[in-house]
């Protein structure tokens, strides 16, 4: 079975067994943290002006209101958009930016084509941050594209997670270094190589590509051959016979939000004490690229709490009509469970699309151990068939959407650096809803009656996995 290109928490097909076991033991012994109690009161629009940031800086109140009115026009006056906007504005973090273009990318082949096309067109610099970068056909394809651009005078800077790339030979990265690419190993597994306080349990789970400071890609897709076929069975090359397709989601972004993503990349480079970067035009003058309002949200275990976690709980807590979540690794904490249950009990359509198969029985069964409580509250659960589900998306009331690297588990909210984009408005919401409906049609509903009659063996696995859910 192929290695899961997302968490690589306690397993790794390309890593020697003794090395994997040692790393797993150290991870389990690492210091424990706890999620903060985040229970914000409902936030409603107060009539005060919400200020947006455009390509040339903050917009006036009049300009901001005109854009927000356009976003909210064309539908029934329900006030739903206004109160999600107020909720989003109330969360401290990066600015809400307007003038963005957002392209929804489904599965590896489409995402890789768009990424490689953008790399090919680079003229100044390429900043890339990834959890997994495999030494396989896809990894070699990307490596050669990056090396070619470096030789053309385009500076390439790469952040790769130490644990996520544990199975990638050192020679792979040495080849990138030899070509002039600056490679930074995030939080090295070897404490002797640490450039700051050694925190083994902290990992960089972000997937980010920024080209010339103008175009950015983010989502759940790593650089790995398991994605090459996609869930449509068409791609860069055929998947190995008998291997499952991978279903994932990414975004391509242009506009002012790219500068916010650039800041996050550079902040990680500085925090990890990487060598001084070559002077390049990392913040070019950005023009209006589209009409989407987008916020970039990066979370880090060095912060008091995960902004992604907080904003997701806020959106669910203020949902009025629907909460539609698609997620690869579902091991929810008590607050998230309570938020989903409360939404369902007040009549909100809460629907989850979760995996039907995975490469980690611990994660899979730990998540399933919560099904009964959710189903009893009226939450609808569906399991995606025929693929390895790896998407991390959420859509609330059709107007609040997020796509990124964050799983709905303790590790993502406590120990990982994660990256999401929140897109506000019904236009993008309709696109994400169409994708959700397509996945829903390929999923099997898990009813409470069916779940109560599951085999005793499944119940035992769930109880055993539940014990480990904090570390998964």
C-alpha cells in the first residue's frame, strides 16, 4: 500500500523499520499540549464598516461596502453573508483581501499541471514549502523543473519538513543544493542539526508554492507519485496496478492575498533560522486579479492557539443553514464535536464526507469511534468510496469556504504548521458545493441504524484507536 502523503505520523513505507519505530517512540514521548477553550459568542453584523485590503493597501469604508454589497447581491436578503463576514472580521489575524482570483483545482494531475506551468513561467523567484517531496517520477519532474529555473537565474527557495521527507534520500536534496537552490529542513529530526530549540513533535504540514510573488498554490496535495493518476484515473502517468486513486483539492490564487502567503513563507524561513535569502522582488506591485475576498490563515504551534481552529469553530457556531465538511483524517476534539452536534440540533444541515479506506487503521478507527455520538445528534456522515480521500475543505451556509492543509484532528490543531485560505461569498461557494455534491454522490451514507449493527471487531478497533487519538 502506498505511503499516506499527508501525515506520515507513525508509518512510512520508504523508511527503514527501525528508524520509523524510533521516530514514533520519540513522537509519543514528546510533551503534550491541550487545545484552548474557544467558545466565542455569536457575532452579528453591527452596521459598522468592515474594511478590506486591496492591491494598493486598505480600501475606504465606501469602497469596502460597495464590494461587499456586490458579493451579497443577487440572492435572498437573509443576512447570512453579513453575519459570517462579521464573524470572520472579529478574528484577529491576516487581513481580508479583495481583488483576488481563485481557481479550484481537483486532484493531483490538474494541480501539478498548473503548478508546473507557473514554475515554467517564473522570472524572479520561486518559494516552495511542502510536507512530503518524494524521490519518484513526480518528485523528479518537479526537481528538474526547479533546477532548470535556478540555472536560468530564478532563485528557488524550498522548505521541506524533516519528518515528512524522512524517506527521501539525502542525495535528492543535495542535487537541489548543488544547483543553487536553497533548501531548508524544517525542524530536523536529528537534534544535532537543530538551529533553534528542538521540538520533535512540531511539523510543517503546509503545502505552498509561490511564483514571482504573484501566483500561489495551496491545499492538501504533496509532491508524490500517488497523486499522479487522480480520482479520474487520468494523469501524468498511470497509477501502479491495484493502487487506489487519491482524491484531493488545491487552490490557485492571484491577487493581494499572495503577499500575505509570502509573508507566512518568509516568517517560517526566518523562524527556522535559514540562511539569508537572495535579494529578489518578493513583494511586487500586485494588481487586481479578480473579485474574490480571501483571507490567508497560517497556524503554528508556537502561537497561543490555531487561528484555523478558531475560525472554523466560529463558522460552525454561527451556521444557519448548512455545514458541509470533507476531510481526510477526522479525529475531532470535544469542542469540534460539540459544535457539530449543536449545529445539527438547531436544524442546520451538517454533512460530513469522510474516507472509507485509509492507510492508517488507527486514524480511521479513532475517527469512527465518534460516529455514534454525531449520528445521534443528527449529523449526517458519508464515506467516500473508490478513492483515498485526502481533501480538507469546508463550506458553511454556502458563503464561507475554506481549503487548505488542515485535517480535523488534534495534530493539525496543536502540533503542525498548517495553511488554509478562507474565501467569502456565494460565487466560490457554489463551485465548492458542486464539488461536494459530486463527492457525495460517490459516497455511502452511514445511518445510525446501520452503525449500531456494526461488527464487534469494528467496535474493538475503535476503542483501541480512541486511546491514541491525541497523538495520531
